[in-house]
């Protein structure tokens, strides 16, 4: 029996090649998208699971609250004294390990001098917590002594080639020597952080580096990634409930605007395996994924598969009249309805199986594309496990049944007498059902078009928005304390080149985040009172404002002509508002206290987008710190250039750098490159949206193409008669297209509110966003109608051109 | 074998009501060869469909082999049909996607006969209708006469007690037509009951008895001698 079904199925598929091709192609593309997205999703879900104890490792995060009780900052990092006290106060902590990213660090071995980004100080037990293979050196002791360093395989190779790296010495920041004591395997790509260089944590105890005192008492330096390992099945609520008391006990004397610690700060435990998709703190070790993206892409995959299934339902029921006779004969001979249903389901499952097998082949071709677009490193291997493969290979049973059940039920209920007498005509409810399916497909396509356009608009909006500063022709470089003494001379040398306009220093630069904040006091009735708002801090020198072309609303910039400017402040308008002052005019000249330092407000900047447009403009304060020997509050030099004679400008820059800082690598970045990175996630999303929207529309069109071909073939005689009676080609094309265009119209009406709702929600993630324009909907509707018209008219014109004598003879 | 009493069948559309069978009573005994004749629209095809358990009557009784089947549901009818009744149609009604052998094999598949037995029985009947040499051809590759021989083979492969033939020679030339009539006569002589609808007086003469119908009723019965 099954052999017989199989035979009939294969022969039927071969006999109706166009329809079979459309079905197979649609399902194949649908499955390919699904596999592609499944690969992506499984990879996203696999983050940090490589760790043997993944389920028992937690990261401690810290949230800050302002005077009004609003959470203003959430960090994935905490300050070092927590690490000092946690293991003693919480005996259930089995292991604790800390990582501190020390930022761009130059490393030199012989003549190799390079800047490294992923340099961390790490506790010696890091490899007890994270399951990373140590290739050379003793994992238990390699990071025990100060000034020891472990490298990834790749980094070791970069500096030492084929030489044995162990016991070689790297010079760090031209300040300290680091002895290589081990080599470890790179953290896997699905880890939430990827240290290349691990310096022993004990190095920090050296007072020239950071100092033991700081490790115990500096509650303000929230830069330490702190991971703890807890017993299996431990209830973390238990520990979190004891955090407030812990904070108040150890942070006595650390009041912030007059509140005790547990009122303005909070600690939380974050599961290691939740970090990649669920953590959205303001500071992450590396950019994370987002569970929302996982949901969106899953939905897209299912939608595309649904469209392919709809094609199958549509085309199968449409051409069911061709099979009516076969059904009739089978029934007369004795087939039960159940047997016929099984037969038709078998056909759809068979086709679906073929589709998924071809899709696996296609995946090899398209996965590299997705990797390029998304910057991911996805591999098909993630699918090649039986836990994944088995359900995948069985999925055609479900998908095939979904696509084939309606046609099967529909066809198996044909009346044998009618089908055999040729009286049979497909009509009535089945035609309306097909219309519902076509409307569904087009509604989905229209939603995808609207979505794509709005994502694109928002992206363009963010890229072209007026930022309040000038991001063009700005070069940034790392600043080091070694330049403290020679800085003015360095700057003047640069400015001798007429193409170098301004040179300034700051702790942070626009396109970055604003994460530093201290307590602020403003004049009250008779004393200074705490400011409840959270004001972010940037250390900036005289030239920061001119480099970025930031506009002053009132007052003045720091000036070399005033000796006292190191104790003065500049606010932005957002800060003025947050403090509760009415105008910029009344602000300038007021006393202010920030970070326990008293001074005057000398100017108010107009608001500008220091951070990306995802964030609202934060209250900001600029302060010019007094110089301290061998230390610096500045991290970056920003250089405004004319944009002319770039080669000679860069050469001046290089020569000057090498003259003043020969021991640090010469490295620069254009600010607009940073700027582009701000919206890289949206850019990727846009590309992927657009691609999948096109695929969905294409599959829908294939279905429409097949359906219209069939619908028109049913009307050949009518077309013939109309032509004999004097209808012209355009009239007939209009007649045949009208029905389908009406369906697109209905689809639009259904799609608009759904698209509006979805995009309105999506836009809520942006502090600065576009308004959804009505014409986007109109254009999407027209585009869909146009696509439908082209698809249908291709068939309609063909039918209308036929000589009526020929079409009437088909009777 | 067949006894129908006061059988009624009415076709309804929104505006028109057509009485296809009007209190019809007929009896066919086992081993008989009965021809049903009458003008188009007299109800003879409806009668054949009800006899073949393809359609159910609106009223009246239909006893098949001593069982009242008028109220059987579709599943029961299908079961009864596939074991007891073979069909031969004017337009042959072979499945285009299946070969001659596979078409004839189909009823045995639905009755659950094992593969080896099927092969034996299909070959036997194909031999009997002399189409064995075309066993791997598709229906379109055969002449009309050959197709109808395949259809007859398919109707008898299950050894049904009753064969219902709906104008079996309607699409055939006279020599092919005679060949098919001879095959039916041979089957009847081997004990199979046959009810045949026909327009052809010539074909009707192969039967034992002719039932003439008009407007859903029998008007005359001729016993052939």
C-alpha cells in the first residue's frame, strides 16, 4: 500500500512539474531560512555552556539609584572590596574569581610593539571557574605571583612565533615587565568575554599599579567582573536577601547624598548562562546578544515556513480537480476516506522531506553569507547532533501534515459519482479558503515590507541625526600619563601643521558611554544640599569643547587665561534641568560641589548626543582635573583635522607621536568609525530583515504565480468567448488581475495595524526615534499590489493573447 | 441477491427538485444478467450508483445479500463494496499514473491481499482478458478496447459476486464492444451476477432480462429467451 502511494506521489510530482517545483522550491527556501535561523539561535543559546559548572556560576552586578529612587546605572562590574569581603560573609560561595579589564595596553617584546585590547587582571583560580584548557604552564599556579602573564595561543604566537613563550618577558605600557607563565586556549566564540592576555591579580597589589589598600577600600571603582560558584541547586534568593545588610555593614561611611549604602545601591546575582541574552547592563565585557532578537528571528523563520506551507495548501487544493477522477476511482474500488487522507498526507510529507534534505545542502552555501552579514561565526556543526538532527528530520511529518492536511481532508471527501461523471467542479468554500490563504500571505509580506522600511528609516535617522557636535574629521588616540610633562609641547608641534585644527584631551569621548558619576551638591537655602539627579562625569581639558565643536548655551569654556579653572565646572542643559534650575543664565556663576570639590559653574553647554541615540541625553559635568605626576584622568586625545591632505596630516601625527612617545604604539581611530559601530546591531538587523522580507515575498509570489496560472486555465473558455464578443487584451488582463488585487487590498487592511503595533513597540527601544509615517503603509500596500499585478498579469497576458478559436476548442 | 423496495432518490438544488427514483422496486437474483435501459435522465445511473453503494437512497429499502444496507454509513459501504462489487465504466476510469498491472492490483491492495498473492491473481486475470503483454504500459498507451479489458480485469480481480457495468461499450467500436460483452457473458456464466446500464439494444440482448425505466420507475420488463 505504501509503495503504491509512494509511486503515485512520485509520478504525480513529475507530471505536474511547475506546481511541484513551486512547492518544492518554496518549502526548500522556507526550510533553508529555518535552518539558518536555527543555527543562529542554537548558537545564541549555547553561550557559556561550555563551562563544566555553567549552571552554578553567577556574576555579581551592581545597580545605582539616584535620590528619587530611580535606577540610573546598572553595571556588570563591582568594586574590589566586594570581592574582598564576599567569600568570608557568604560561606556558601565555593569559588570566586575576578577579572579587571585594564583597557588598551601596549605590549613590547623585542621590536614587536602592539596595542592590546583584551587585557585582564585575573585571579589565579580563573581556570577553576571557567573551563578553559591550559596548554602550557601550571593552571593552578601560573597566575599566583605578581607580574605574571598568561596568553592565548594566538597571542603567544603573535609575539614569540615558534619560540617557547614560557619565562619570556613582555614590557607593558613601558612601565612594567610581565613574565609569561602560561598559555591557554582561546575562550570559545560562544563565551561572553574573550581575554587574550591574563595578568596575575596580585599584580594589582603593587602600590605602583593599584595598591592593596585600594583593593580593600575603593568602593567607587566599579570595574571588576566578579564571578562566584555556588553549590548545585542553590537558591540565589537566599543570598540576595542578605546583600542589603552586607552592604550597610561594610560600606558604613560611604553614604551617597546622605543615604546609607543599601538605599542607593543594590547587588544582584546573574546566572552565567543568562549573560549573553538577558543581561542589558550599561557596561558589558563585550556586546551581548538579545533574547528579543532570538524571538524576532524565530518568528521570521516560522513565518517563511508558513508561507511555503500556504503555497502547498493553495496549489494542492487548486489543482485538486485534476485529481478528482483518481480519487473517485479509488473510492469506487474500495478506498476508505482514511486511506485517501493518508495517501495525500504521504505526498506532502514526502515533498517536505525532499525540501529539508535540499535545504541542508543549501545551508552550506548560505551560512557564510549570514556570517559575513551578522559578524557571527556560525557553524553547521551545531545542527549535527542527534538531539537536533532527529527532530529536524522528523519535522517534515509535522510541516507536511500542516501543509497537506487541509488538501487531504478536502480531496478525500469528494463524491465519487460526481468526479467520475466529470460533473465535478472545485468551488464554493474551497475557493474562499484559498482566498483567505492568499490574503494571509500578502498580509505577512506587507508587514515585512513596512517593518523593513521603518527599520531602515530609524537607522538613517540615527546616522544623520543632528548630534550637537561635529563627528567628522576627528581622530582619536590613546592618552598615557607618560605624556603628562611633554603634552603642551606635543600639542603645539601638532598644531604647526595647518591641517591640524584642534587637539584636546578627555577621560571619555563621544560615541562612548558615560558611566562615571560622583555625588553632587548645589546651593540650598543656607547650605549645600545633595543633588538627587545622577550627573555623569567627564574629565576634559581646555580643548575638548572646541575639538568637538560643542555649542555653549551660556558662559564660557575652560580657558588657559584663567588660573583657577581646575576647580570650575561646565554643565550641559540636561544637568541644569535635572538639578532643578530654570535657565542657563541663572546657572552660570553658581557655587557647586562635585566629588567633594567646591568650585563655580562657568558655563553651560547645549545638549549633545555624547552617547548613542539609544540613550537619552544624560546630565553631564565637565571638570578639568589638576595634573598629578605619573597619573592621568585622561584616556584619550581627540584631534580635529581639516580633512585636506590626509596623508601629510597623518604623517605629522606619526612623527610627533614617535618623537614624544617612542615606547608606545602609534595607533589612531577615526571617530566616525566608532559612530558607525554604535548602530551596527541595527544595521545587521536591517540587512537580515530586508533579506528575509524579500524571500517571504518571493515565495508568496511563487504561490500566487502558480495559483493564477491555474485560475486562469480554468477560465480559458470564458476568455475565448469574451474575445469573440470583442474584449481586448488589456480588458482581459484587468479582469483577471482584479480579483487578486482585491485580495492584496484586504491583506493591506489586515497588515497595517499589526505592522504599526509591532514597529511602535520596536521603536520604544530608542530614546530618539522617528514617527511612523502613514505613507510607509501606502507604499508597502502599493508595492505588494504591484508585485501581485506583475505576477498575475504575466499569466493573464499570455492567456489573453491566445487566439479565441484555440481556447474555445478546448471544450 | 438484490432486493429493492419503494426506493426513492430526490436531487435538490436551491430552486429545483428532481425525482431520480420514484418508489422503485426491483429484484435481481444471484447469477442473473440484467440490463437496465431507458432514455437519458430516467434514473438508471442513479439506480446503478445506489446498487453500487456509491450513493444512498432517501427512502425505501435495499437488501444486499440478505442485509439491509440502505442506511449504511460511508465506511461500511466502502467495506461491503470492495469485497463484493466490481465496476466497469463507459470511460474506463483507469488511473493514469499507474501501469496496467498496478491498476488491476489496486482493489487487492485495498482489501489487504498479500503481495505474492496479488501478483498471482493479477497475472491470472490479465491473462484471461489477454492483456498480459501490456502489463507495464500506462493507460494512455493503450487503445480504447484494451483499456476497457483492463477495466474489466480490475473489476473481477477481487472475484466480486456482483458486477455493475455503466454503458461498458459506449466508447468502443463494435468489434471491441462485442469482445467486452463476450467477456461479461463469460463471467456471468461462471456465476457472477451482472447489472448493466446501456443504451444499446444490441448489448441488452446479451442479458437475461431487460428492465426499462422512465421517470424513475420501471415501465416494462422483458425476459430474453
